[in-house]
């Protein structure tokens, strides 16, 4: 399977570089892209959801399995797994919107405004995604 085959099952796709994309996660109600996809030169496909969904849940939501992400030749050659498959620039792009939401909420509160339950819930999602990004880059 190629990354294009996986991407055909996803929505809100944004190309972030050569062989790299962000998309909305199909495993949870994702209004903004939190799912990072990377196609390696050997054909393997790496998937990470910065909102915390397990890869198995993401794949199950689109009717795929782990075997679909790894071409036969990569498995047969015993390729080493990568420790940090996503460069910092991809992580920053994935959380840029989340940081903007936090700033807007802080500015609103500093002017004496209040937050609705929906606003608070969305800020918790932003916190979760920012925390996941920090963990991914090893800065926790």
C-alpha cells in the first residue's frame, strides 16, 4: 500500500513536506488535523495522532491494519524502526493552531471574558495535543 491509498480514506489533508502529510484523525471527532502521516523511502508508512489515538484505532476507523502500512519487502528485510519518525517542524505545524487557540482564550480571559463549557473542553483538547507533541519530541 502507498501513502496515497491511506490518504484516500482521510479528510482535511495538508501536505507538510516530501512524503509527509497532516489529516483529520478518523478515530475521533477531529476538526483540525492532528494525524501525521509519513511515507519512508522503503515504502513503510508511519502514522501518529497528536491527539492520542492509538494507530490501531486510526487504522480500524478506515478499515486497514498494521500489515497495510508495511510493504512485504520492508518486513522481509527486517528494517529497523525509527525512534522519532517526525521532525520538529512537523510537530510544530501540527500544534500551531492549538497554540493560537490557547492565546486567543488567554486574551479573552484577560479582558474579563468567560469561557463556555465548549470552550473549556476545546482548550483541554489543545492541551492534550500540545503535551503529545512535547512527548513526541522528547521534551517532557
